[in-house]
DNA sequence: ATATTTACTGACTAATGGGTCAGCAAGATT
DNA sequence: AATCTTGCTGACCCATTAGTCAGTAAATAT
C-alpha cells in the first residue's frame, strides 16, 4: 500500500500547467479564469503552480506566447523557400493556412486578444510584432510579387492585405460565437480566394 | 446651504445605469466588470443599482439587448422599402452599414459575444435570432434577387453571405484589438464590395 | 407646517479568489 | 539504512466584490 501521493516531475510541470491554463483561459478569458481550476485540471496543487508561475498574469502571458511563437514562423518559412507564382501561393499554402486556423489553437489566441487585449497591451504588441504585422506584410509582398510579374493588375488590395484574410476572421469568430451552428469554413475561404484572384486578374478595369 | 444630496429620478435611472454599464462591460467584459464602477459612473449608489437590476447578470443582458434590439430592424426596414438593383443595394446602403458598424456601439456587442458569449448562451441565441440570422438572410436574398434578375451569375456566394460581411468583421476586430494602429476601414469595405460585385458579374466562368 | 411615501444611500456581510508558507515526503546521496 | 535535498501539498490569509438592508431625506399629499 503506501501509494505514493505524488511524483516529482520538475521538467514536465510547467508544460502541463500551461496546457491546463490554456483550456481554462480559452473557456473563461483572463478575468473569468480561476487559478484553482487550472491547478485542478493540471492535477497539481495551487502552491506548485505558483512555484512555476509568479502570478496569474504571468501564467496568462506564458500561455499566449506558447501558442503564438511557433505559429507564424512556420508559414513565413514555407513562403520564403517557395518558388510558386503568386496565384499558386494564394490558392495553395495560404488557403490551407486560412482554412485550418479557425480549427487550431490560434483561434483561442484571437479570442483572447479580442476579449483581454486591452488589459494586456504588451501581449497585443507582441502579437502584433510576431504575428499580425509579419503575416500581413507577407501577404502584401505576395500580391506585389504578382503585380510586378504581370500576373495581377494593380489594385488597392496591395495596401489592404486585411482583405485577403477576411474570410479567415469571419470563420474564426463564427466558430467562437456560433460553435454549434454549422458553416462550411473551408468553402468560405476557398470561394473568397477564388473571388480575390479573379479580381486581381481581371484585365479591363471595372467601372467606378 | 443644505444642498440637496440627490435627486429622485425614477424614470431616468435605469437608462443612466445601463449606459454606464455599457461603458464598463465594453471595457472589461462581463467577468472583469465591477458593479461598483458601474454605480460610480452612473452617479448612483450600488444599492440603487440593485433596486433596478436584480443581479449583475441581468444588468449585462439588459445592456446587450438595449443595443441589439433597435439595430437590425433599421436595416431590414431600409431594404424592404427599397427598389434598388442588387448592385445598387450592395454598393449603397449595405456598404454604408458595414462601414459604420465598426465605429458604432454594435462593435461592443460583437466583442461581448466573442468574449462572454459562451457563458451567456441565451444572449447568443437572442443575438442570432434577432441580428445575425436576419442579417445574413437579408444579404442572401439580395444576392438571389440579383441572380434571378440576370444581374449576377450563380455562385457560391448565395449560400455564403458571410463572405459579404467579412471585411466588416475584420474591421471590427481590428478596431477592438489594434485600436491605435490605423486602418482605412471604409476603403477596406468598399474595395471588398467592388471585388464582390466584379466577381458576381464576371461573364465567363473562371477556371477551377 | 406636518405627515406620508418611497427613491436613494452607504455601511455592512458572506463568499470568492489570488497569493503564501510551514511542513511533508519522494527521490537522490552517502 | 540513514540523511539530505527539494518538489510538492493543503491549509491559511486577506483583499476584493456581488449582493443586502436599515435608515435617510427628497418630493408629495394633507
């Protein structure tokens, strides 16, 4: 008998706690999250949690950064090594990326930025610098590449990369708010890209 | 001397309190909002607040509903009495609506749906029934009208009205998260509508 | 003026929740 | 086997906050 009451697992604890915290923050946001619940979900006492994370705030930041950091680099990487035409890139890797984001953990980060960003401005800055600005710049550069190669005509889209990711945003917000109500997000994204490419390739300039 | 310490204003109080609550919930979300702060901002004691609203929860719902209710009806109204072509409607009233929403109070409702919707499912239902579903149905019907009049070709857009409002969503989220970083939301919306109309009017079907 | 009604106050309570710490026991060292 | 180190527990503290209520004074009636 004399079951061991716990194991010492110095290495794994931070990750396990962060993982549990991700779930809890994801569901309740920062203010609504309970540190006790995080500890419980991580199968750990609250005291231990505070041994690895000084404050709730720090835990929150750690959790968000954990998700952000690896994310964008992957896509950036995939581009810079790519030799596809602009259209191929939009229809291929970018479409894929936008389709899976609403299902991924990044969705949660977006939710947290919206709900708690105003009280964690440094997190917003970090998100901006390491994800948003890079991602948008990437898209702009793709469009520009298409324009200068003669593939696309010159449009306002070059300066409005937000237009490209718009369906991803809708799909993400939809999943957050209307999780149960169905929406074919893949089709949403691919139709939008279809529309976009068609617009960028149209020869004669449209009226107005 | 003998300054009157307060005035009795039975009629106006609920609105004034709801107004203050709107600001506070808007800034902090449901869990982060403090009832004391609402009372303070409304220039009222907490006791009085609880005379008009039974719980924080009820106050929250009242606030959200106050903003939702009048909103959609206005647009629906404007449509049913309109005799414009589909394109005119998209470029006119709808563009206008989508341009001003990110600046309006409705933006706050969207934020609250995202951040606190999961813990107030009945509010989400209410929002769905009185705003989202109606608005999307409206847009679908406009597209359909254009299709059946021969103005537009048949595309997936008819079944994906979310595609039409996508730039509004981006603009709204942008304002919430990156308030300080500039974005020409009007141009975002109008360019998108331009793109959309162009797509809907293109004669020859695109490859793929 | 005086009495009556009730909108309103502010001090209170009970409970919650972030954060702490003395002590315990798992595992390493000898 | 005895000792030491430290990862870990859980009971505790206290600031905060949703919600209450006895009493006060503004407006109204008499």
